[in-house]
């Protein structure tokens, strides 16, 4: 039986794709190459950076006759291919793309998501930030594209809902901003007492480093969506990330026996700690492991997915909601230095499952 | 009111830092096009090679000033070699028009980009500013990274040096003459082949130098080569081809557009750079300091 793995192997998202593939393969190796008791052959396709490359790659997998597909980093790709999967009656388990609409009320029978939903990420820290700044106000900054706007909107909804005041909001040109000085100076002029930010990749690194070197970190605490300080970004930032409070549903620091076992196995296999991206793909593989026990045709796999009670994730047990969305617990994390290495320490859960 | 004024002053300063950094890339592009009539799309790769040299040196040694200078020297050496190589590669295509040259140099850029990604990975790599300049100082009442002031000083010194060489030396006169009429210079018995290789090498060395200089603020990552190349091309178009002053003015204008412009009109940030270019093309099609000779 063939399972498609649709992850970026080229372009800016390639490091995320690598983590996802490692997480997926670790789960498969632990199951001795079998999912649901059936031998599995993994077919990898390169998603690239955008729908221009991602959609043809997905169509290629469908033409090859794979039984199910796991992966997809870009929300634009996920939204672009979901109809093709529904039509072909092949289940797609999205393992990173975060757009709210992917698991909206009209979700297709064949589309599932074992990863975060943007509204759950930035929405779950709003009330906490409101409590922290009290009478003060917060400036919101994010890149100017769909995910950036969804993060900002999700944060504002719960932050303002909890009585917080927004001092200002700015969206930076996506993929073109390396110098944040003009935006940082705008933040200083706004009179805000804290900042909430979402960025990814090199923009996350530039933003957080310049936030320090322009002296903002001394006066304005930085709150962020956890992607700013995850994986390669965290490594590149090093000490510059220290003290950033952020929200995400996993950290290798999570102190549970299941997670310790997972971190040990992952580190032994790949000589680096797992990231949230590895866990999301690991959990997608665990979902298929349970679902494939029912059968291998598309409708049978969907029946299996519907029948899943809980997924024993390294991030903590979770289950699928009625709209096929993984219901992770979201944590408040803070970057701390441990033996000279930055880590995301778990402070406390922000949501209940 | 004073607060508003002073925080914009600091943005102007930052625009100068950004502008002089762009100048190091644009000058090479402009001279190579002016002198050899070659459009080198591999110029961004030279910048990125410089940035990765800074990454290598700063991971191998402690980030002191001495090692930063070592990175600069290595970048200049490697950059000029690469430039000379590119000049030999493009020479057989000299008579075949800009499209063929663009295709060749774009191909080189892709190959170099992939080789760098293979060597250094696709993750972002950072470089710490050299140790005496890694802090911040207060400028016009705002906290400002010391290293950006260093960039301004080095960039201005470079601009003055380039101006003196082009305007005040025999070599510079020959380069200018070649920009104006290469055939006539050749008829006077000057070995323009060697001159062209030299200009290409110096232009490439400047871009690699800029790569090291810019690494502590722009980091090093796949894709940065393209963004830098595009900004360099915009600067050349705005300033006018084939002159030091043109590249300098163009770079300072784009530096301000990308800082002061973005600060005053953040919602239009994505369009400002190309808006400025379109405006200059409408009003002065040959660039602000262009001589009116359009390729």
C-alpha cells in the first residue's frame, strides 16, 4: 500500500518539510513499517513554496494511486488541493497548514488535520496577554499575507474580548522585509506597553534580533506565536530569543513520560531535538495507523478516522473534533537558556483540551 | 512633536546605513553593465557568497574585529576571482545580446544558490557583529545598534574611494571612456579585454564585501541573493547606468524609500520601492544622473 508524503523539499519551507518527514518516518519505523497492520510504502513528493508547485505534486500523487496523503505546509496549497482529494475519494491528513478554513464548518469528508489551526494558536494567548499588560496596550505586527492576517485577527479577538487595548497594528510586506527599523520605530511612537508578533523563517529571525538591538526588548515585553521561536528560527536566534513568551501546542521540554520517550527516540535517530512540525506529522502517521485497521479504500480510511477515540501524541492525548480538527492543548512557553542552548520552557497550559 | 521629529531622524540615519550597503551591490552591477554591456544576474550570488564567508568565519572563530576583517579580506579575494571567472564566461556571448547573457548568469546564480544551500543548509544563519561594535548607542534620543553606524562609515569611505578612483585616476578615465565608446578606446590601443575583466572582478569583490558587511543585519539564507539582486537593479535604474555618483544617489534614494517611506506610509510598504522606480522612469527615463544614453 502506498502512502503519499507531500512536503516541501525545496524553497523556504524545506527545513519544515525535513522535520515533518523525520517525524513521519520515526512513527513508521516504530511500527516496523506497518500502519494498521499493512505494509506501507512511502511516496514523497516535493510541495515546493506555493500552489504552482504544490498542486501538481499533489495531483501526481493522486495519479500514482496512493491510498492517502499526509503533509502540506502551505495553507494556499491545502486549500487548492482539497477538492481534488474529495473528488478522488482519497483522504488528506494536513500536518502543518494552519488556515482556519481548512477545517471550517464545510470541511470535506476526506480532509483531516493533525496539526494546529491558526485561530487556536494566536487565539489562546490573547486573554493571558490582556491580563499581563493590564491598563497598558499592545501593538500587533505580522507579515502581510493570509496567515499573518489570521494570526493578528485571532489574537485581537480574544485579547480585546478580555478587555485588552490595541495600540496599533501593522502588516509588513511578506517575504520582502529584512529591515524592521521603520516598523520598530512606529511601535515605539505608538505608546504601546507590549508587542504581539507572528513571523516565520528569516523574517522571524530578523525581527527578533532587531527587536533587541534597537532596545525595544528592554521596555516592551514581546509575546509571539510560537513559530517565531521554533526549530531553525530558535537555533539561529540563540540568546536573542531569551525571554520571548510564546504560544504553541508542543515543546521538547514538555515533562511527560510519553514525550521523554519520544524525544529520546527522535534525538537518537536524527541527532537533533524534535520540533512541533515533527510531532504534527508523527501524529498524522498515528492517525493513519488507527484508521487503516478498518480498510484501505478512501471511504474505509475515513470511517477509520471518524472512529478514532484519542491519539497518544507526544504533545499530550488529543482527539479529532466534529470538523476533523486536532484538539491540542496550547501552552504558554518562554525561551530560556539551558547549557548555552535556547529552549522553549513550558510555563503552563493556556487551554483545556 | 519633538518625539515624532527625533524618531524620524533616526529612521533617516537608518536609511543611510541601508543605502550605503545597497551601494556596494549596485556599483558593481552598474559598472559591469556600463563598461561591458553585460547584465550579470549572478551579482546577488556574489553578495550571498560574502555573507556565507562571514558565517563560516564567525562560527569558526570568536566574533572579534580581527576575524571580521579576515572575512572581508577572504570575501574580496574570492569575489574578485569569481568576477574574473564570470567575465570569461560571458565574453563569448558579448555579441549575442542581453537575453543570452541574462540566461547564462541566471543559470550560474541558480547553481551557486543550490551549492550554497547544500553546504550551509536551508535554515537562516546569523552573524554577530564584531565585538567592539555589538552594542547599542543613543542617537537622537533613540537606541541604535552601533554596528549600523559602522556600516555608514565604511560605506561612505568606500563611495569616496570609488569616486576618486573613477574620477581622478587614469584607470578611472579609461573605464569612463569605455562606458562612453568602447570601440574608440580599443582603437586607441587600449587592451579593453583586460580592463573589462578588471572591472568585473572589482565589481564582484565589492558585492562580496557588501555580503560580509551586511551579514550581521540581513543574516544569510537561501533566496537573499534574489532580493539583493532586485534591489541592486532598481538602484541602477533609478541612479543611471555606468557612474559611481549614479549608483550612490540611487542607493541613498532607495535606502530612504525603504526606511523613511515605509515609516511614513506603512500600508504602502510593498509598493514604495517599485513606485519610486516607476516615478523616476517617467520623469527621467535614463535615471537621476543618467547621461540620456539608453541601452
